[in-house]
C-alpha cells in the first residue's frame, strides 16, 4: 500500500500494514509518517500497537521494544535513529497515548513502551508517534522512503541482590552465592543475605577482568518469549542476498543423535530458496539457530546476548533459592507426555490438551513424547488450568519458557572468552556477510564463550533445573534442532 505524507508531499512511503508478530500476539498496525519538519530534518513515525497479557506492578512490568528500519530509494535496509534528549517522551519529541510511557535509551536505537501505572490485561494504544531524525541517517527531504516498524515483547528485571546456585545437587551448579554488587570483580566474602558468601561473582569461579561484565545485579530487559519463527522471518527478509545466504537456517544441519536433522523433522517450518522466507508456524519458537544466527539477530535489533548469571536472576528473582528448583521456584514438575489439541498444531492458538495441574509445565524429554520439537511461544500460559507460575512454566518475573522447549544460549563465566564479554548493544547493522560487527561479543565463527542453560525439548532432568550448568561451558557453533535464542537489553 502506498501512503503519502500529506504535510509536505515530499515522501512516498511504503509500509507493510500486516501485523508484525514479535513474540506472542504483539501487533503493530496503521503505520506511516507524519508532521515532517524539513528545517530540523525529522519526521514522526506513527503507528498503533497492541499485545496480550500485559502488566505493571510494584515488582516489575512488561514492555515492547520498538525500533524502525528504513530503505531509501530502494536501497538496503538501515536502522532509524530515534530522537533522544533525556529519555522522556515530552523532551524527546514523542507522542505517548493515554496510559502509556515511552522511554528512549541514549543510543537512540529504539524505544520502550509500557504501562504508566499498575494494571494488567491486554493493551491497545493508538496514534503512537516517535520522532525520527532522518537527517542523522543520511536521508534527504526528497528521498523515496520505505519503513518497517518492529516490536519485541520484553520483561523488566529490576536491579538488586539475588542468589546463584540453589544449594542443591543440580549438574555443575554454582556454589551458592549472593550477588550483592554490580561490580563483577568483587570477591565473595562473609555471609550473603540469600545464602553463601556475598560478592560480584559466584564463589569458586574466575571473575571477568571487566567490572561491567553483566552479573545480573543491574537492571535489564529480557525477551518475554523465545525467538519465534515469525521474528526470524521478518529479520531475514530485510537482509541482502549475500546476508541471507549466510543466515539461511534451512541449510547446514549436522547429524544429531542419529536422527534426520532437516528442519521439518524437528518442527521447524521456515522455508527459503530465494527472495523472502516464509513460515507455516509463525508463532512457534524458532529452532536450528546457531550462536552466530542469534548474535546477528541481537545486533540487528539493538539488543545483546544474555549472560548465565542474568539467566539465573531472570528466573529466580531476589528471593532465596530452593534446592534443585525449576524456574518457577519449586521442585514440582509434570512428567507425562503432552498431546497437542486437534486442529491447533502450528496455529497461533496451539494448545496442550493435558497440561499438568498443580505442578510445573515444561517441554523436555519426558513430556515431549511424539511431538519431537519445540512448541509455540507462550503455550503453557495459554494451556494452564490455573494461572500460577508452576502451571504456566513462568519465572519469578513472568518470563516464559526459560527452561525446556529450546536451549537458552548464554555467555558463560566459565571460560576466558565468556569473561571478556562486554554488554554493548547491537547497532542495528550487520557486516556485508550478515555477521554481527560487535567485536566485544563471543566470536560468531567459534561461539567460544557461549554455552547453554535451561535444557530443551529433548533433554532430561539433568539439564532443565534452574541452576543446572550441564551445558553452560559447552562451546557449540553449529545449528541444532534444540537451539533457540533470547536476547536482553541493559536498562537505563
């Protein structure tokens, strides 16, 4: 659909008006450009946004990370620079709808949108406007511009003390330690309020040489759901042909456990030969993502990888650990094979017929049964009989599928390359081959410094407990049917 800026008639804008489904039913519609200022070289990007099951309470809140891509005169897609003065909408020149707060990080890569007061339920905000400084992006007043607006559901994890390790017997778990400072080089000493000694890194580990290594103490936003097939396709489809060849997840699958490892055999429906990729199960968590694939996505979207200490914080929150607990905070877990409700397989309403009641729900080896692959994002929250953390499989802060389904790829503190990681956010651009250009992250080619937490649909008890580090230091750079992706962003 062609839209014209009625204020100046200088832009011709093409925008995809179908919903951008990033996460679980987030939709961005009615996009366009308005109120162009040719003296200041800026214009307003306007849109409506909605998503389900939003909340804000004294503990934390969910949010949408919204960013804009543009193509000038049919050229490659680029990341738009959002105006920033002090992070507040009124001073940054944005327009907040009633009930919403807009905050812009100082790197200008996007905005967070969330509730301005306590509440819960679905949100539906109209006529959101973000000021785009197109002059800063090298765009002139007469250029033909195509834009696309993307949104990712996130969850705010607040600053504060938390425990790593559970004091139990989970595989290779950290010695119980209370993280009491954001300085990740402070040695654990004394007695922490949540158990063990208190310090900036786990007892017995080698600290990072960087005081800013993300040890989980400082606040951050975490993706609410694992990366979906829709998210991957929307990312993939704005890459150059050369970048697409590098990021083609339908190719280069290794032998895995004696099984056929083509994508379809493990419920991945992404299809691509040329042009644009497609997915027949867009809401399903996207498998076969190597670390290089995930890092490219994080860089392109202005996010970054999560560390394994941030993983434990996002799961456990600031409460005392339970020995050998799962991510919902108890040792109860369902172990009977699930069945998918007839007619819903691969659909936005994919549903479990027989979820556990009064126990934790998770997709792992005992419950995967004949499914043989990941389920749709947020399926246990939709299928649960009672909306408890156990039955929905959610973490303390309301993050979904942090255990099971697909493995969480995390920067490890367990080797030198992981320890040199810096929490730099993606700049929205990739190199010509489609690789991340952030050199302070683990190298895409080797994935050294990256490990896995949380287990997956085909893994047993030894991998899925919250503090299990069965795969935390295992370097694996290839695409596997149980590898997914989830990214974070440091909060300002």
